C-alpha cells in the first residue's frame, strides 16, 4: 500500500427533511452571506429552493442567487458567479442541485478568492483556497458532495477538465433521498453509472496487496447492482434511494481509494463525448467503460477476473483469466443496458466521423495532440482512437 | 434507513515514517503545549517516543509527559492527567499507543475542561467539549483513532464504561503500519478480534433494507479474515498490516454503521470480563461473541444466515436459515481459534463461580441489578447469566 493522507471533514445531514437544516449548517460553518447556486426547473417547481431559503431566513442569513447551471457546467456561468460573489460580498456558496451545480459552485468558490483566471485550477494548479461550500444534493451521481473534485467545461474549444484540492471538500452536505424520488429513470440510471465508474476507476490499480480497499469497492458496486434496478422499477423506493445516495458518496470521498494508484481513463475519454454532444456524463460512461476495460484487460487479466468473480458471479477459471475477465466486462455492460443505458455511439448520439476530433481533443496536451492518458496503462492518441472505434 | 448525521473530521497520515509528522500536525491543529500520553515499555524501547519528541521539538512545541497507561485504562491515571494538564497549561493531548492510551487521552481531554468529575461522561453525559486530541497508533484494534468513543474502567467497583461525543474525534491520527510489526501474535490477534467485533455489532441491526452498509461491513470482515492470518504467519508483512490498519479505522469511524440500529451487546458483556480479570479485550470478545450470537440468533436467523453465506462461504439453505446461521457462527469461532484466540472461560482464565457477580455488574443499572442491555435484543440479568454459562 502506498503512503497517503486522507482528510474528509464534510458534515453529512442525511434523511427526510434534512434540507430544513441548511440555515443552521451555514451558520455552523461561519457563513453570513450566501450565494444560492442552482440549475433551474425542478428545484424551483418542487419547492425545494423555497424551503432552503426559508431555512436561511430563519437563521437571519442573507443570500444572493444565481440559477442557470446546465449539465456539463460551463465556465461562462462560473465567471458570472465570481463577479456576483465579489460584488455582493458573499462568504459562503450553497449549491442546491446535482454534481453540475456543486462543481460550478466549487469553481466559483475558488475563483472568488483568486487573483488570476479560475481556469488555472482546471489546467492543473492545486486548489488550496476557496470560499466554503455547502450542498443540498438532488441526485446521487457525481459524488462531488463529499469529494475534493470539480469538473468544468470551457466554452472556447469545449475542453472539459477537472480540478482538485482540499479546499474543494464541502463543509457540509445535505443528503435527503426523498429529493431524488422525482428523478426520471434515465437520469437515475445515469447517476448510478457514474457511481459505478468511480468505483471501477479506483479498482483498476497497479498497486499490489490492497485487499481492504478492493473489498470495499466490490461491496459498493454490489450494493449499486442490487439497489439500482429497485429504483428504476419503483422511483419512490426510499430505502433503495438512500442506499444509492450513501454508496454514491462513499464511492467518491476516496476512503476506498486511498493508498493505491487509480485509473481515470474512462472519465477522461468520456469527457470528450459529453463536452461535444452534451450527452449525460453517465450515459457517456456506459458506452466508454466497457470499451476501455476490454482494451486494457490484458494489462492485468487477474484484476478484471477478480471483480468478475466477486461482483458479477462469473465462475473463476484460473486457466483462463482473460475469459473470466471478459465475461465480467460483458456482465457489467449487460447490467448497464438493463437499467436503460446506451451501449454504443448510435444509441448515445455520437458519430463515427468525429472520432479523429475526439481523440485529438482528448490527447490535446500542449496543443500538439501528443498528450497521453496516465492511468491503469499509458494511452496515446492512437490508443484512444482505437477505443473510440470499439464504441461504434 | 434511519436519518443520521455523520461528521468524521480526522486527518489521517498513513504510511511509513508518518510519525515524523507529529509536530507538523499538532501545529496544524493549533496545539502549542502538548501532553504526551503513553503506556510504557515498547514505545520507549522502540525509539518511537523519541522520534515523536524530536518532531515536536522541530516545530518548537513544548510538552509534558504522562506514561503508565495500562490495558483497560483506569480512572486513577485520568485524574492524574487532568491535574497535570491544568497545572502545565496543556492545550493538546497527543496519545502515543493503542486504544487504551487513546481512550485515556480522550478522558483527560474532556476532564481538563470540565468543572465536574470526568466520570459523568462515562455515566451517560454526552461529551461536547474537550481539548483537541491527536494520536500515533501502535496497534490496529480499538478504532479509537477515528471514532468519537472512549472506554475507561473505574477502580472503585471495577466498572468499565464508555463515553461518546463529537469532541472525542481525534483531530489527526498517524497510522504507520510498520509500528505494529513488533506486536506479538497474540496481541495482533486480539486487535483483529476487536475490529471484527466492531463490524459484527454494526451488522446486527433491526433496521431493514440497509444493503450498502451491510455490504461494506461484510467487505471489511472479509478483508480481516484474509489479512489476519498473513500477519500471524509473518509479522513483518507490511501490506497485510496496512490493510488491517485501514480496516480497523473504517470498522469504527461509523461510515459503515450510519442509519441503522446497532448492537453493542458483546462489548457490554465482555467489558465485565476484562474489568474483572484484566484479560485482553479482544480475547474476551472472542469468547463472548459466539455465545451472544448463538443466544440471539433466533431473533433474526435471516440476518445471521446472510453473513454466514456472504462472508463465511456457508451454502445458504433457505429452508433452514437457523442451520445456515449457526454454521456461520461456528465458522467465526473456528477462525478466531485459528488465530490463537481463546474459546471458553477456561482458556480465558475466567471462572464459572464468578458468573453471578459478572451478570450483576453488567446489569448493575441504578444499583438494583435490574439494568438491561438494549441492542439487537433486550437482555436482562437472567439472559446475561445464560450467555455467560454458554462460555464455560
């Protein structure tokens, strides 16, 4: 196991009605003037935003508002948020929404207290300082409610990039599974796929002898495989929603990813799909993961065979690890299709003729197109092109 | 799933040499004058205490010292520590040792800033305020390095009782698996048994549909069952030590116990054994758990059958859940014996003629002997007596 530090000081308020604690929690963590950041439609229609506002008012906390976050959140709104926070003297950002809203909030939080362009953080500068962020989560998916990560898309060039740093861990996150009961099945499944990807990408490690975190990851994937079909069949299954919500947080707060190398290849490749086609990130991952895993399988058949047998119930064939491994990847893809996810470019709405562009953007690097993906394996543009071809 | 709050803001520095970060971390969390609290022998002989002192000196942090913590830590030393902290103006307690040292440190931390008798907290008063505590862990066992709990034994009457509260979460914990390589096999196995108990006692819940935490608990038990024999066979197996150390923390920081009722029956009953005989807590648990589980099995055979089949590989017999359940408890006991743990009163050094006294102290309550244990089931003195008899 590798040396590591782990620090996840997010306060979680979990359960029915937890959103009514928003004001109390902002106060607990020192906020006096809040930016309420959200998407639109559903958080307003459902009355959630009003309940959060009431909770802030009850504690005498002032707020400004910025709605309009879209899936695959854009840098334009971040710049707008930074300006608003500075103008209004905001000292706390409260995200009401899903991963996109939370990621946009984090970017605003870092940008507000930074002299340069916030995009620097998304080109690799570690985030060491940011306004405190709280969240009221409305979809189990990104895990951003408990993670130090954020992903933003820059309009010029449609670059979708991630930033990380301890300052990006939310101070608190309100997790009420009821708030996710109104999600359409497709979005629920996209969220579940994202959670499963966060687990697989931690599982695919080159670090040896990491049994404890291996087992934890397998456990969380098994819980997702059991619980997701229940909410697809019955959107109001509170307990299943709750299981998924906690699994989604645990999948990405990194307690199951410490001390081991990780593999963010599928996320990096998928980002090109959702950036170009504005498809749901989870749907993109459903198409990307099986292709990446099949392409990388020979790098360590035993690892893929282990998850195949432990999670997917594939009989372990020690004399044919590759066969066992592939059967596990097939089972993953079959499961993703069973919850309504796409399985190829056509179902996703992606186009074969864009592959050269996609591979080029993914391996943009310093502009030469010679950038590489460093994960479970090292992939160059030719590899990425091959992987995209496997998705057609 | 039940509503809950979860807040675990402990910073973990994990890996080889991590103890050299003690000074840096005390400073990070605001300590200026430290009480170094420890047991004796091994932390001195190994040079660990000196390395920690060097690290404090390098940051210009002053310290007082209090050694002498014994397993099943006593109230007498806690009173001594409180007096010393007040006299010396200590503002941070640094525990160098195992669960006993950490628990003693937490009691001193709370007592120093409390007007009354610190024992109040161990009779049920929640701990809301305490000096900050840091830890340098030397045995994977109690989980106190990441938990809000502490257990102390009061000399008068030999009452062993627990206290809890958010203020008891350490600010940081240094986890260097190398420090545990010199532990004798017996102590290593006692630690592993304690960890497994923390997991089982969270598993035995009356809350329905808690698949995610069920799976997490099973995962951690499986990791313990795989890794413990490796360190018994080879004490210097760093990776296995590391897996156990992280599992021990995860087992008790409660991320796998949220939103569900828990069952601390085995711990409560065992406390009487280690209080009276001063046996190792883990050894006491090895004798206690199988008896408690067999006694309580009929309360929910399906739950015991589930863990039997998922963790212990017992074939699930839907027509004989009780048989499946019992085979799982047998497998647990067989495993504990295989790592050198005792299986009955004789092997533990406990005496049948003390059972009346043990049951009475356990159910002492308000002094009438009518106290009850509220866990997976509700047990009175008669039940506790029966359970002790099953251990003979």
